């Protein structure tokens, strides 16, 4: 059936939706929420059908923005519309539901159909749930990684030794990447870093970097920056590297399950052509991986999956029971990183972590004394100079200064009501406060710590300051602050953690960052 | 936030969708595919958000038909819109994903949120997949049944012994219910029968009955008919009995899994207040339950679940390797049932099955010789008279005659090319042909068999006739007929069933009828 395109100006969160007159839908043999195949000038897309009896007349197809953009449609043009054939990959999903192990070909078919829009959310959710419940063995993880690479863009940096780093996240204020990328690029290795935005955290690396420079590059722009400077820090969202992952994430997040963690991370590293990779696994209370033992098990899987994908992987288990550095929130964090790179501030844990990770990468590339080299590159100002080159190459201001980065002018400082030592900090509460204050959407919102674990504290001394752009949001954060304990100050640890009076509801809800 | 209602005239297949200007959505803190809570004059509904920058301006909320109808909105009125709180039941679903057994309270919370629209398709699909993979024990099946009853309408026929029957389906042409209901009602028992429409079959009982009388009754109209006549045959879709089931089915059908079969059926029986129940389980090749052993296992679960719900259940395993009677398709089947009730036709297997099932119910109610009583009620014309009363009470024509029921005038008769006996029939192929010819949407389309298994066949004798309303649809059926084997005629069974040359893809795809 040929139908005339009408733009609706509606968005459906990434899903492809069209609206048909009910009579046309019946002629096609498709009902509401059924799927049709659209064809226009060699492009193809499967879309979900909504029906109407009045908004759209017969002969017309109303299209959502997602469909308009993917098919590059013009208002009023005619496109081919037919009922979508039943995808074979649904049979493979059913086989998985029956507990069968899937082959590479079957997994590739599922991933391909997913990226093409041929699978519904119901089918994808069911597949992801089955993977979660049955577990994913390393054969399937390898197949999934390869299939996700094959269905997206790849970077193809010819003739270079490509290195990369990734943190599974969970620690607030972790701006390590803003230091590692320039250190590594300045030390002669190539690091094409793509990062994510915050989902449940106060800032993702892409959010932090965006304060310094544009990060929404496409894959060709990214390649150009890397060829010029040996590095980049860009947002992964517009690169179309392993795009299947974005679809999996849409289903995993509401369920707080994450069976595809390994293939998700490793496929993106494979797509940029990484030869050497360090995975940062923050461990401890308030992080995603609670114990060192769990961290080691995860490391083992990363290393083995890397071996199968021909990526040499090392993992770094790092201390994660408090934020890295003092700043939380995009602009505050970018400012802290910039000051450290310029030598204006000495943030010991941040410098330690960045040079550890950079050092491992340098040693993996065949040189000795990696951490020393990393420290030298940082202290000499070469890393800062490299970051300025990258900022300029990505379209930012080469002469950017920490003072230029905005921080919220609505502020509240929390003071200690007793003397002692700072005994603990609650990562989740800090993130919640920062988000209530506006992070990451309000870039200038966040939290600045004045003390860290182990520091002596006098009565009345400031512990942390909350920054916001709008006073209503500062107010929201302050209301929450009344209810929760964020930091603990005392002379010694108290023994009772908390009382359990009735059967608790398990509310653990996080998704590892990718 | 208060927003002004604008009707969009769009339908989303039963889902509640609203469209917000992106700026309002951001102020609410909700993104595309997020959920908002709507309130209008005491009514509440959770809806999925789509965003736009142009179709809907700030201060306005575009509503789909589903939202308009549920909240009974008027164009231009103002309603309260706020971000939907995160439903606790999602935590219970997550617990199920971790393999935990759920309590009644937890299951009730899930079902309640589902019916209120608080759960997304992703969450429901994940829950159903987990139930499928872990299996549902009888405690959970009981909890689910009770929760599904509690979240919907109930019939409440005071002081009557209520009986019911249900077939799990799978056999084409099974118009048994059209006979059982009037036989039972005429024998003095009360049978408030609600039925479904065809999903993948050629006709559901509601489709067959609709040829004879209106079936889209609401619960009050249903009660009135039953109080007047002791019986009814209505469509379950507008009764709101165990409405959670309709939502589960939307998720189960695309996946071809059916973990909720037992609670789904039993909750509806509980909701009409059934005291005694017969479950018909057709067995054999070409049905849903392939072996008698499987049928007995299923029967055991039905009986035990019934015991827990205080419904006395018996099961009838019945022969299902060929259609019941000769007619397939709504109108042809209604015609056959009517003729049998009028004594104008002697369809032995149909009469046998109907009196068996009615007989079991009569004996369960405490009388002896149930099958004889049922046969007497049928042969005496009392059952026919009762059906006419029911037809009239439901708003149909008391004087309806078989000749009044339309049958398609586009026909093709398939003749035998050899002599022998009719050795087998393929249920699935017959259904496929009938559906291609237009069943169940075209009520007059279908198939009439001229021979059944065991009948002697002469060369050139007619085996079956396909009926259609439109010649294009007849043509589609004939094209399929070229490709498939529908019946087998021969002197003796041939030994080779079929060759398997490569690894077959399992395409089994059915859902038991509810």
C-alpha cells in the first residue's frame, strides 16, 4: 500500500511509531500495536502502528519524529507500507526461554532484528529477562559482543596501537577519565574515548566533558580528532557504536537487571578497535561491587571475554567508599580536573587513581615504570597541553580557564555539630542530594566536599556545600537533607548499623555504567 | 501541574498514552516513555508520556482515546498531572527475577498495579517470562487467581448453585458450548457462560454465538439474562471479569508462552461464582495437549487449584484429532449447532461430546444418569427452547432459523483423487484455510467437511467445501491449498511421516484458550 506522509511532530522516546487510519490498517491486516514495514528510497524501517478514525484520513500515514529522521522523509511524499513479516529471531528468543543455548548465527539474527526495529519491547524484555535468569555463558557473551559490533559503526584507526579505559561506575565524582585521556595521549598512545551520560548518577563522563567542549560528535568527527591529537572524549550516543546496546539499556534500566554488562562494554571497545584495555572496578560499601571477591570474579570474566575478542584486558580494583576528589556535579568536577591538570590543586586520591590507570595502560603497551611516566606527564603540564589540544579539536576553547566554568550561586553549607574524625560518607545520599539540586541537567549544580574520610573535624567546621542554579531545587535538596544521614563524624565507629524490625523490601536498584 | 485536555483521536491498542509539550514534561521531570499520574473528578489513571515540541503547546495535554474513555474527559477541561511514583510492585517483580517465591500480598500488589496501568509492558513481559521460566507453583497460582478476581467485577448470583464449563481449546469446529449451555440451563442448573473470541483459531465461542445473538453484554445485562433464563453465552471482553488477564494475554501471545493458563481460567470462573466446573481438555495429534499423560497432569493441577479456590472441578479428556462436527467458521458452526438442537441433523460426535460434558455437570450437582438426562433434554427440544429464550433475553431473534444464518457464496469443493478411507485430517491446516477464507472476521466464511476420519471415500467424492464472502479471500485459501496436505485418503497408513534433512526450527506457537 502506498501512503502519503504527514509529520505529527511527536516523539516516542526512540521508538518508531506511525499512525494509520483504521480502515487502511484493516486493509493491511494490522491492528493497533502491530508492526508495519516502511520503505522509502532504499531505506527500510519497521514501525509500531497506532490507529485512528479521525486524526489521519485514509491514504495518509502519520509519522513520529523517529520515523521521519530514520527514513529521511519529506512531508507529502508517498512511501510503501506493508504488514511486517514475523521475524525468525522470535523463534530463537523462544528457544532461549526454553533454556537452550544460542549459536552465534541465532544471536546475530536477534541483535540485527532488534537494531532494525523488528522486535517489540515485549520480545526484547523477555529475552533480556531470560538472559538474566539463565545467566550468560562466555560463548554467548562473545557472540553477543561480536553481533553488537557487526550491527553498528566501527572506528578503524589504521596502523595505531589503540588503548582504552572503562569504569563500571558507581563512585560519585569520578572524573578520572578527564585526566587519563590526556595523560595517555600525551605519552604517545592512542585513546579514542567514548563515554556515557549520567542515568542514575550525578554526572557521567560525557556530562563532565561537555562543560569543557562539545561532545556530540559523529564517528567521522571523532576519527578526525583522534588522528590529530591521539585522543578524544566524546559522547557515545551519536556514534552508533554497538547501537543494540542502547536498545538493551532501555529495557534493562526499568528492571534494574544487567545481564548484558560484559558484551555491552566489550562490544563498544571492540568497535573503536581497542587493542589494550583497563577496566576500573570500584569496590566497597556504597559502590556497585561490594566485595573484593566479587570484583575479582567480574575481572576474570572481563579478561577472558577480552581474550576471545582479541583485546588484552587488565582490571583495576579501586577503593570506592567515598567520592573521588572533592567535587560532584558536571561543572564542579570539570573545574577540579582542570585545576589538577594545571597544577593549581593537589587532589591526592584523584591523581593517584588517574596515574595508576594510565600507568597500567603504559606498561601494557610495553614500557616499564608506567605510573612514574604517567605522573611525569601530568606534573610537567604535558597532559594539560594535550587536553587543550583535544578541547580545541572538538570545537571548544583552547584557552579555557577553571574560573570560566559556571557553578551554582544558590548554596548551602552543612557544618559538623560535633568534633572527631570523618568516619564515613554515603555515596548514594550524596548522589541523591546532587540530583535534587539539579545535577546533571543543571550543569552548575552539585556538591563540594570540604572533608574526606579520615580527616579530623572540629565542631562547627563545614563538611560540604550544595550548589544549585535555582533556589527551588536547592530547597528540594535541603528538605531531603533533613531526612537522611550523609556523613558520619565521631571519635570511634558505633557498633549498631541499623535495626531490622520487619521483613525488608530489597530496593537495590543500579545498573552498571557502560 | 494542571493541564488543559485536547483529544488527539488516536488509539494505542489499549495502552494509555498522553502527549506533553517537552517543556512541560521537563518541568514535571518526566521523559518520553516515562509515566504520569492523571486525576480528574475522583478518577485516576497512569499514562505513558510521548513528548513533542510543536503538536501540543505548553499548558496542554494531548490524550489518546483510551485515556479519554477511562477518565471520561471533556475537551478543554483541566486535569491534574504529576510524575508517577515508582510502584512498589516493581520490587516484587525483581524479587521474582531473583527466583524468590511471592506471597499473596506481593502478587496482589503486582496485579493491582497492572490493572491500574502502573506497570509498563517491559515490566509485565519480564514478570511473565520469569513465571514461565521458573514455573508457577500452586500457592502462587492460587494467589494470582484470587488477586485477579479481586481486581475485577464479580457476578454474585445469590442463592444459586452455579456451574460452568471451559475448554482449553485447540480443536476446530468445537461448538459444544452452544449445546451445553441450553442443555444445562434447561435441566435446572445455572450456567453464566462467558466466552472468548478467536485469537489464532477460526472461531471462538463468542464469535459463533454472535451469529445468533448480541454477545457484547456488560456485567449487569449478563446478570439479568442469567436470572431470567438460568444461562447465557456472552463475550468476556466487556465484563471486566479478571481484567488483569487481558493484560497478561497481550504480553503472552507475542511470546507464545502461557504460564498463567491456570489462574487465568480459574479466576474467571471464580469471578462468575462457579461452584462446579468441568474443564474439557482435548487431547491428541493436532491439539494443544498431545498425549493423554500430559492431559492428566494438567487435569491434576486444575482440580487442585479448584479445591483451593473452593470450586469443585472435574476434567474431561476428549478426542481432538479432527474437528467436532462438520462445520468450521462462525456462521457455519452456529448453523450446525442450531440444526442439532432442533433435531434437524444428527451430528454424532458433537452430540456425544455435549451430552458427556453436560452429563458430568448434572452428576456433579448430585443427580444420577447425567448423560441420559442431558440426552433427554436435547432430544425433547427443551434445550432448543432454552436457547431461544437466551437468544431473546440477550436481544436476538427468538424465531431465528438455520436458513437465516449467512454462509459465503464464493465456494470451492475439494474432491478425492483416490479411493479408500479417510485416514487423517490436519487441524492446523483446516484452521489456516478457514482463516485465509476470512474466518472469523467474515462470519459467513469457513469450511464444511463432507467426510470424517474412518469414512469410506470413493474416487471423485467431495471431501470438504471452502466458503468465503469475497473471491480474493477464497483465492488466497486456494493458493494455500495447493501447497499443503489437509486430509489423507488411502487403504492403509503409510509408514514415513516426514524426512528431517536439517536441524528444524521449532515453530510451535499456540496459546491455550481462556
